[in-house]
């Protein structure tokens, strides 16, 4: 009997040891993931040449791999989000940074925000006109000031105080965006309440706002969003992108989310925080919460064909949704799979 007990004890110890090794291996390799968007809107294959489509896909992939490389080498989710967004801000393809649209008076006014899900700290900037990477300035607001949002001249003065150069207005000029403004100005005589007619730049190749959400190996989620706003908007108009809970939100306990679309809807409905709240207070899974916000709640309050969301939870699950014909989007999931999509149905 003593021999049998010894054998059983040894076997149990081996099983326990194997289980501990498995648990340690799992904890040694926690999930990392990143999801991005480059805007939602009226986007279809017939509106795009094969060369332009390839350029969009290539830039989205570059943004993804830049952010994921940060995570892979042990960097933070904040660093990954900033790296991914800066790639898109530097591209004239997207309505952020260099490719920003023009206001009614022919200016480029940019907004951005970033949020740290580990402590709910956030930073944002709005109505900046000379900042190459507004997402970087938003992060400085979060980390170097007691504030959450700085705007216009005050934000740019702060940028200079932090050693950030101011770019000339010409840096942000692109012929495509200028032509969009001219078309919008010609349509101003047609009075209508439809948002896509008030802001014609929301059609064509989409809204163009960019965003990213990342989960790092320390279990921290970060989210960021950057935009040039709406073509032909009133000078001084600020959308949802730099506002925490509206266009940008992150909470380690639930998820991170970034929105794209007509910001007035997102602001009235607090869409990104609402995703988190549905998860926290109702126990909904990520996908259910994201789909509800975009395809039910947003539509119910007049936001049909008005935008989309990307989101990522603390387990590495990814969800995207949009109620337009397309959304520039991509992700690298917790298994390292790379996905880039543009059109509905992909």
C-alpha cells in the first residue's frame, strides 16, 4: 500500500508540475494585438483604381506592422498606437496630419486624442494647424500637463515649449483635398439637412479619420484617434476624435475603441465609452457591444451611413463595425495573423 501511495503521489506531482509549467508558459506569453482604421465612408471598388487600392492597402499594412513591431519587442500599447497612427498621419491618403481636409476658409484644422487604459489618463488637442503629428502632441498633453485637452494657439504654444517644430501650412496642402473643398463650396447653395450634403467631403473615398487600439504584453490597452475633420466645416468646429468617450476611449477592464465618421453623432451618443459600459455593466461581449453601437443605436438616432468603430478587449479579441459601404481597416491578432480590408463583404 505504501508503494502504491508513493506511486500515486509521484504521478500527482508530475501532473501538477506539468500544469504549472503550462500556466507559466501562458503567462510568459500574454496576448498582444493591434487594430487600426483609416476612415469609413462611401468606399467601393468602382471608385478606386487598382493602383490606388494597392496604395491604401500597403499604407494600412505599414501602419499595422509599425505598431505591432513595438508590441513584439516589449513596447507599450501607447507607443504602438502612436507609431501606427503616425504612419497614417504622414500619408496624404488619409484625412489626418498631412492629408487633412480644408475648412470653409481654406485652413487645415486637426484634432487628436490618445488614452491609457491602465489609469484612464488621456490627452487631446483640437484645432491645431501646424502640427505634423497631432497624436504625438496629444500624448504630450497627457504626460506633461495636468490637463486633458488643449486647443488652437495654446496647444501649439505648448508644442513649441516641448521642442516640437511647427510646420508651414503648405506641408498639409494636397490637391485632392483642395479640390474636395471647391466642390463643396459649389454645393452650398443647395439647402438640405442631409449631413452628406452639408459636408460633401464625407463621401468620395470616405471620412479618412485614422485610429488605432493596441494591447501590450503587460495587459494594458491604449487607443488613439487623429483627424482633419470635415471638408468645408466652419472654422473652429471640433469633432469627436479628441474627446474621450466620444471618438476615443480605453479601459483595461473592458476595451479600447476608436471611431470614425460624422463626429456630431458620436459626441451626442458617447459611442466609444458606451461600448465599454455595455461590457462592464451588462456583461456584453465586445462584438455584440460594437455591433449594437454602430448598426442599431447610431442608426436609430439618425446616423445611418455615418461611420464605424474599431475595438479591442483585454483578452485580445478584435471587433470592427461600420454602417457605410466601406472602412479602411486592418489588424494583427493575438495569433499574429495580419488582415487588411477596405470594402464591405471582405
